[in-house]
C-alpha cells in the first residue's frame, strides 16, 4: 500500500533539510566549527574574531546560494513550461549568454563598475539575448525558439570570448565564468535579495497562466489568455532572475535544468505548488553543491561547475533517454 505524504509535510521536510544544509555549510569548510562553538559565538558573543570571519565570508555565501538556487530553479521551471521542453533552462533563450557578453564588456572596458550597475548590465545583456531569440524565431513556433536560442547563444558566447581575448581579460572572464560563490559580500546579498525575491514572488502569481501555456496555443487562446503578452512578461522575469544570478555567481550550468525535474517528482505538475517547490529545491541544491565544492579538497575549493556537472550530465542523459515531460 502506497502512503501519500501531505504536501505540507513535504515542504516541511525540505525546509528542515535546507536548515540542516545551511548549518552544515556554516560549520564546515577550510576550518570546522563545533555546534557549541557556534552557539557561544552567536548567542553569548564569544569568539569575536572567528564570528566576524563567518559573518563576512560564510553567511553571505550561504544566503547567496539560497537566493540564486531558488531563482535558477524557478526560472528553469518557467522556461520548461513556456517552451514545453523538458531540456530547457535559462540558457535556452540566450539569457545566460547575453549576461555573459554584457559582463565580459564590463570586465574589459569598465573593470571598476560598482556591483549595482553590474547587476543592471547583466540584466540588460540577458534581455538582449532573449529579444534577439524572439525576434529571429517570431515567437509563435516553439521549435524555432529552441533553434534560435541555440544559435544566438553560440553567437553571443563567441563575441564574449573574442572581446576577452582582444582586451586580454580572458583570465578574469574565465575565473568569473567558472562559477562560484567565493568572494560574495554581505553588501551584494543585500542588493540582490530584494530583486530576486520580488521576481520569484511575482512568478507565483502567474502560476495559472504558466500552467495554461503548457497546453496548445489554441487551448490557451480559448481560455482567454493572451499568450504573446504573458510569454513576453515571463521571458522578462526569467531574464531578471538569470541576469542578476549570473552577475553574482557566473555562468552556472544544470541548475535550471535539474531542479524543476526534482521538484516535479516531489510535488507533481500543478504550478501552484511546483513553483514554490522549485524555489525550495533550488535553494537546497545549490547550498549543498557549494558545500561540497568547499569540503571535498579543503582547504582548497573545487569549482562548483565541476560538482554540478558530475550530477547534471548523467541526469541530462537520463532525461533524453526516458523522454521526461516538462
């Protein structure tokens, strides 16, 4: 007999798992701290030097991992829904490639640009990539959108690499594109948090429209949904979520692809539940991935993209072979 677990309990289990992952990420790394040590530090104000280090380095990193993981999880879920493609992620529409091009220009010509402006530039790059794909594909045919996205992404990445080579900033660009949360500051978290949280919350209010877009164009039109306007708004939302994330963490593969499938397995296909579940699973997934990148070869770090590839590539092959649905 199959025991059905209530959805509230599923969310609670994942939330507890996220808290445990955050505590583990706080306690372990190049230097490990016991629970009693952390308790004395946070509650009784002891170990001021170590607590200052944790507050400046690990806590912002954990918060950024949660926010960006949630953002990429939600954006991947939206992408798979509106393209009806189980292999879709924010890179499909040139979103990541556009952000990378924009930031390669910043690294080459405006190296001293402050972080808020860098976030804005990354969003503009994401929007540019999306608009180019939509203009070429004429939006109507989703198969054309996928092909245009692949072509535009390849073109934008080529331009980005050319700029970095000509400006002799390829090393800086490579360090950024390798992906990672090292060096994230509390100030950066304060700036990205309201943007990402607002965009994620906005997506929750469009769960009905997102669900309808997974159907055929005729059914969506019959239900009174303006598919063109809704799709354009959602593409913009994905550009915000991805552009801001890329500005902080670099180009991260597989998160937007994997998380929606994990979330769908846990919560089912109702987007009212699937979108918040994707945010929660994405946050947990990236916190754990970043933790492994820090502890596998401590005190050195393994690039987080390597951790994600180890998990992502086999799952990508599994999706292709099994033909999972979005």
